[in-house]
């Protein structure tokens, strides 16, 4: 079983938590295959390719949900979808209506996490290695990173308090 390790990233007002080594390699690859088969173009309002917003119900996600439950046990999943990106768009957003957001970095060779919009024109690019889970307050304005050197697959979760 993969052992989790964590690091805390502190922004001026918010705290973010990063958990590493979430899945065994064979578990990660199994989910990656399911994600790639489920991807579709949802239109111009959705950057890159995405799955439907209920990907947490996909049978391959069961092991992931069991291994990460301790990180969201006080929350219910509202939406969950996988993203594919090449870093060719910037889409600043937050997840209003949710309490916390989680992003699992399924395939992320360059270890680039989300870009965070700071005060003024400042932007912070987080480091989130492949097979890590980032948990943060849903009101943080963020975007997938731009100028990626390679393909990136992630799974996003919107959560509300039970």
C-alpha cells in the first residue's frame, strides 16, 4: 500500500495540503486507462478534454476513494471529473458552492500544480507531483498551468460539508 506523506503550502489567507504517493503504480495506471477512455470535448466553455461530472462513481475510482477517505471524511463529493490538458489555455475560476476542492494528479511528469491568482498581478505556480492529492478551500481562484511541457491528466473534486 502506498504511504501518504504531506506538505503544507501556505498562501496569505489560505492553507493548502498536499498528500503524496496516493496509489500503487498499477492502481494509478488502471484509473488513467479509464480516464482516457472516458474523455470527451464538452464544448468551448470547458478547456481541454473532460469526463462527465460524476467520475467518482466509475468502478475504477473505488480504490482511490477508499485510500483518500481520511482526507475528506467530513465532506460529501458533489462533482468529480477528470481533465486532460496541454497547458494551452488559462481559465481562472473557483468552485463557488463547494467548501473544499481536491485535485488528484494522475499523470503529471512536470509536477506543475495549479496556478494561484494572488493580489494584483501576482501568480503562484504550485508543485504537485504525479500521484499526489492537493486539498484546498474552494474559494481560491486558480487555473490549470499554462505552457506545460507534456500532457497532464488530473481528477478534480468539489466537496461540501456533511
